[in-house]
């Protein structure tokens, strides 16, 4: 239950930190803060234009920023709509689009994922507002918590914990809906997704290892592989996720800190670049 963070406690502080015009919908320009870093383990970098920085806890994350984790890196972000996004080692994504109206909870969020391990917990916007794209797959969500693996070749596997996920092959338009407790894969040359099925224990353990954010001192770093959801079968009841807790105290403190500067204008420059 660690992933089900105390959103009500921190929502006001987060909105103050990342939005300068709280009564209107905001389409973020490049360099506009859209979230904060809650957890950082080892090397996590952010690239915006020609500027590269190493991310630390309490740092803001920005529209059009490219986020990468190192071979032992892990991180977790909280966005202005309270979406929680976790990344495992050797992972990469770009924050492509963010439009959000805090009064109506309307808006849009688009994330381009190119490699690695990810966990997505949708925020307060309607489910259709979220879109995730990989080299092979368009992903839509319906009130969702899910994990995702994207291989170096672009093969994409989704494991759904709550809600539903739609997976569409970009090249052919063939789609499948993946319900809770099921997984599906779209491979690079595939014309359609695999039939949703119970994910095998080896795949569950691979994702669990990659997305564990607590410090244990014995982390095992998995390799990013296609992780086909059809590779094996089991009837064993196994939880597909480990807890990936957000440190609410850190987020609240960081929100207070960045809010002092973030309220000065909607085009504030990232302080760490």
C-alpha cells in the first residue's frame, strides 16, 4: 500500500510549487516546472536543451525534460496532477506534454518512454487525459496502476495492477485491453499485441527488483529484456509489484522551498541548470 500515498496531505503544497497560475489551465512551455523529485537512488540525470544536471531529492522536473537513470539508478516523481511515476535502472523517458487545470482537474499528460522499467499511478485527471508512447506502442489508461518494461529494441510489456490499459500497435493500429492482474506484450515486428494473460513469476520478480526504491544494500540490478508476457504460465498468486513509497515529508518540504521562487512567474528558469 506504500504506493497509495497520502495525496490529500501534499496536493496543495505540490500545486503551489509547480504552478504559477492556479486558476487557469496551464500549457507548460519548455523549462516550466511540472513536478518534483521524491526519491533518487544513485545516478539520475535530467537534460533540457543543451543543459544536463544530476537530479536530487526535492528538485523540480520540467516540460520537455529528458530523464535518464544510470545502471543502478532509480527515481520517483510526483507531478502537479498527483500522478506518480517511478523509474528503474538504465531507463529513459521524455516529459512531452503537460496541460492541467487544477479547478476542473482537466488537462493532458503525454510521456514518451524509450527504454527501461516504469511504474505509473494515474493522478486526478480523467483517465483519457493520459497517454504513454513507446517505440512500438501507444498506451491509454483507465483509472490505472501498472508497470511497464521497454527493451532496447522497443518491445513493450505492460503488467496491470489496477484498472485497465489499452495497448495499440503504432504501425498497424491493432489494439488490446489489458485488465487488472494481466499482462501483454507488443514486440517490434508484431502486428498485434499478445493475448492478455497472467504474468509469469520470473517477469514479476524482474519488475519488482527493478522498481524497488527502498535502500536495502543488496539491490540486484536486472537486465532490460523484452519480458514477453506469454513466456511461461502459472497459477501461483504473486503480487506483481513491490511498494514504491513517496516520502511525503520530503515532497512537502521541497514544495515549500520551490514555491517561494516558482510563484514569481510561469516562465521561471530551472535553478539547477
